[in-house]
C-alpha cells in the first residue's frame, strides 16, 4: 500500500513538473508563432512591393511603343474626344460595311479547328475615326466562333504583331499558364479544350498589360451551343460584343492610339457593339414579326459593364451570365447586366413591326456609340435613341 502511495506522490510531483514544462513550452510556442506571423507579414509586404515593381517594369516598355500614353497620373486634364466627326460622317457611316452579327453555323464533326491571327492594323471605330489597333486579321472584334457543346476545340494562334500576344478562352477549363502563354512575333501556338460548358464566352489576349491589349481590340466571342432540344429554336441569332475605346487624339487626321490614363479612369471616348459606333443604326439587324430573336452578348470591356435593353419590348427569356440551364433563366425582364468579361443570352419575340433600338441602358454608353436597331418587319425610316 505504502509503495503504491509513494508512487502516487511521485506521480503527482512528476505531473506538476510536466505541467510547468507544458506551460513554458506553450509560451515558447506562442512566441514562435507570433514571430513567425510577423516574419510572414514582412515577407508578404516585400513580395507585394516586388510585384508592383515587376508590374511597373512590364508596363514600362509599352510607354515607348509608338508614343503610347501610359501615364496614369494627371487625371484632371483628360481630354475627351467623344463624338468627334468629320463633315461627311453620315455618308461614311452609310458606306461602312457593318460587322456581320449573324451567328455563323457551327461546324459538324467531333473537332473544330479555329485559326486565329493577331496583327497590328489601322481600323475605324466610328465614322471617320481611325485607330491604330492591335487586333485580329479582320479587325476588332475577332471572328465569331460557333461550336456545339461537347466538341473538341483546337485553337491555333499565329502572332503577326510586333510584340508578344496570347489568347485566353473563357469557355475553356485548362491550365492558363500552359495554354494562355505569350506567343512571340512570327510564332504560332496550339491547344485544345472540350467545349463542355454551353453559353457565350469572351476570348481575348491575356498578355500584360491586359487592359491595354484588350482595349486595343484583342477580343472576341465564342458561342457554345447547348445540346439539341435544350433551347427553343431561334429564327434569328445575333452576336454582339460590347467594348470601350480610349483615345489619345480624335483620330480624324491620323489614327488615334491607346490612352492608359483614360483607361485607368474608365473614361472611354467611344463605346461600341462589334467594334464600330452605331453601325447597326445605319445597317439595322432584321427580324420578322413574331420571330424568336436570340442575342448572344459578350461584354469585352475592358472595364465597363453593359446593361442590355431593347427599347419598346421586354426580354422574354434572359440566360443571365450565359447560364444556359432553362430552369435558371429569368423571364420578362427589362434590362440585364452583362459584366465586363462575361456574357448573356436574351430571347425576344416582337409582334409589332417597327424599329427597336438595342442599347446599354447605362446611357452615357449610348451617346458614345453603344446603340443599334432591330428592324422588325422591314419598316422604312430610321431612329436614333
Ligand atoms: Cu495582345
């Protein structure tokens, strides 16, 4: 018994020491944790500074390219060139060949080959307004790509521009560091992805500074058609790519170039559907009364949302954000936001013949060119809204 009681006392004394050691260890542990936390914060801070420095360095060479204004200071003196127009703007608008908004047919077969070519070229973004773009062989936006859900999409990008570019497909689930890497001038790259997610998606150059590459025209839309029978058949399918333009001059005499200060301030000079201000006012999209008209809308940004609205009617079905599951769709809504870098699909049926403006109802966008007309029933005349 006594042995057992001795053992008990001894045990109790051992426990006391253990407790002391435990408390000291806990305090030491806490101290190490605090010191570790402080060190981590200092490291993150240093890394942040490094990233900023790297970003500034990445942007710096662009400031010497073609006299681009990369300054992001002096925001008080930004000059707007919105609405600049030559005397013959009206006849130029009439002569302009509108970007074909009609959705092209999707190729048959299990694999779709898409060859994209990037290049530097002078384009017009409004009647008589010239712009030195970094864009696609056909201008901006790039070609409308149409595939069916489940098809394998093989992208080949050829860079005929003067500096590195790349192409980022929002429709892909793919490691971006491998697929979306920079392609040097004169080089090509290929990658594939399975178009498993239906909707309408943006594609764009993802080379830094991305803001500049997108704003210069390097964007487009891909429609991934849902499986047959999911959507009601549309009589007309139109694709609209909304975007903003930030100019360093009015573009009347010589091509304007990108202005980074305006882009950072989100103060565009022009806003367009399919790259040219008001082109579907002079060259309206068409439908017959009672048609189901489907708009596949992408907002390429680079920075402003599009508040899609059709004057004189209500959107019968809105596949918001391009979520194509019919159970998720909204019905009978007036205006739906398409976010920068996102999409939306809108079905509308119009019975009364007439001219129906489609706009971004953030109305400064309309004044800057983001407006077109849907002519229902081949009526005469025009309308600006
Ligand atoms: Cu680029």
